[in-house]
C-alpha cells in the first residue's frame, strides 16, 4: 500500500529524484551529469527535494535558462518537495529562482521522450534461416594457354 502510493505518480512512470541523495541544491551537484545518466519519458516524474527557505524550482524557457533569468517563469514550485510530471515530449528547463543559485549550477534541463519510445524494447526474434545448400562453383578449367614462342 505504501509502495503503491510512492510509485503511483502517473501510470507506470519512472520517478526521478533530482540529484539523487543530494536533492536540489546549489552545493556542487552537476545536474546535467545527473540527467545524462537517465532516460526521461512522458509519464515520468521529477521530484525536487530542497529546503524551501533557500530554494525554489522555476521552470523557464530555454532562453531564460541560459541567462538564469527567473522573472518570467513558465511554472514555479515552492513546497520543498515538488513533483513535476512530464506531460509532453521535448526539453524542459528548471532553475532555482533565488538570485545567484542558477549561476553557480542549480539548473537542470531534461529531454523527455514520447512514452511510446520505451528504452527497453524486447527484440523480436526473426525467423531462423537454415542455410540453403548451394553448389560451390566448380572451377572451370581454362583450357587454352597459348604457347607463345618468345622471340
Ligand atoms: Cu537555490
């Protein structure tokens, strides 16, 4: 029952805890390295764990992401334990909106894949072909080697 409640966010989606045990922090977590080791799909969830006295989660445009500009957010989360479910494929960009934090690395962008493109696709076994017996070409003798009398 507890387990169901924990993983029951979205139907079968994977829950990704941002930064793993470090959570959402400005203290030395490389979030792009964290993201690069994972595959994100529509239906998955990102969980941001942090102290909301010091941080927030601000979803921004790619442009604002590059600039660490948080004043025009697409969404803002401030509970300290925020679950963001991926509802569409494509990039999503998150920064901390507290001044200075994004600049020193508290920023994350992820690429969500469509749910249909599962990373684990079972290979379909094709029909096994028995090698058909074939005739090896018998060497046809090249009979005539002209004898030239060199002069
Ligand atoms: Cu912060």
